C-alpha cells in the first residue's frame, strides 16, 4: 500500500482539495502543517491517481509531493483514521441520544436513532467529509420539518458515492429512494452498503452532465460548484420543473451565493445555510 502525499499552500488548499476529490473520490486525508496543508491518498500501486494528474489538479498551490510505502500494520492504522461520525442533538439536549451516526463496520453500534454503516474502503462518502456531514445535518433538519415518515415521498441522491446520504434518507422515511452516480464503483458500493444496512433503494449509473436527471420532489446533491451550476441550468430546460426541496452541498463558502442565485432563477429559494470550515451547504425549497 502506498501513501501519496501532496503539500499545498494553505491559501489555495480548499480548491486543491475539491480538485483532488474528483481524482480520489474514496477520500483524502488532511494533515495541518500551518501555512501548508498535506492531503494524502492511499492505494495499491497502479490504483492511485497518476502524478501528472494530481499535479495538474493542484496547480500552482503545490509545494511538495512524496510517496511512502506503508508498513504491514497499515490496515489497523487506517481503521484508526476512520472514526464514527455522530450528529446532534446540540445545546441543552446534548446528553440525549444522538440523532444520527455513520460508522465503519468494525465499530460497535453507537445507539443513535438513525445509524448508517459504511465501509470506507469503498466509494467517496464515509460521512466524515465536511460536505457530507453538512448534508446529513440539513437532511435531519428536513426530516424534523417534513411531517411523518409516511408522507415524505421520493428522494434522489445525485452523486451518491458510497450511498451514505441515500441510506440515511431511506432510514429517515423517504421512499422510494433513487441513488445515481456516473462512477460504476459508486453505484456498486451504494447497492452493497444499502444491503448491509437493510435498506431498500435503487442505485444506477447516470451522468448529470450528459443525461437527463431523474425527477424527485426531494433531491440531495453533494457535488462541486460546477456540477451544481450544470444541474441548475438543466432545471431551466426541463418541462417537468425541478424538485420542491434541494440540499446542495460541496460548495466553498464563497461559492454559496452564486449557487443559491442559480437555483433561485428556477424557483428554489434558500431556507437555510450551514458552514463548516471552508465548506457550505444550502437547503433550498419552492
Ligand atoms: C462529493 S462526492 C459525494 C458523495 C456522497 N453523496 C456523499 O455525500 O458523501 C460527489 C459524487 O458525485 C459523483 N459525480 C461526479 N460527477 C458526476 C456526474 N457528472 N454525474 C453523476 N455523478 C457525478 C462522484 O462520482 C462522487 O461520487
């Protein structure tokens, strides 16, 4: 197993990370070194993104690249890196039962009201990335406001990765749930993870840039800015109109106004905005 590490200038780190996640959707480790941030990806020789590709993705922000061969206990250390994600409640109720947890299969149950098991060896989306976490927080908020589970209706997870959002939505009562990704490995991971979690959903391949996006009244889209803007454009071109509710994540804080405005042109208004570090997510509805 090889660890490929890129050190980038902090001022451009978030943009470099967004580009790197396109090349390494199963996740990127982040280590803070002051003015420099190190991003690392893991893989067997031949499975890692190529050096010219990562260098091109990171561009002028690149400070240094290094590769390290990992020792035999690598898989145990890697498990330490993937800790469970536990969300809410906050404030005076913080000692109450957590609302939602995402955990790897080797961690024992947390006892949260909604619990999702995701094997991080698979596609992007262990729940640990800020963009996924922000989506899950907004999804919980939506579930709280959406009345009884039986009335929630259908939901589309656009760019499903490991399926973490689709599985959480199905557990929270949305039905039917459709998960779409252009990467066949993500589709396979979503199906496998749905089975592990005992959740019924449909997962299939689809490229939002080149194919019509299926309609659902509720859409989760943890995508980067360019893909969200493409989706907003596509909504304008369709007779069926867009969803009633959209959670849009994968945005840098300074990109959120532009993306909110793009959806506003198609009748979706901002109801809530969450930020975590450099990342932002929007809850939009008609
Ligand atoms: C940031 S990840 C989000 C994964 C997961 N939904 C989560 O929140 O953890 C974005 C996902 O969008 C997918 N994606 C990228 N471009 C796409 C496209 N043109 N059409 C469909 N899916 C795409 C990627 O394969 C990746 O799985």
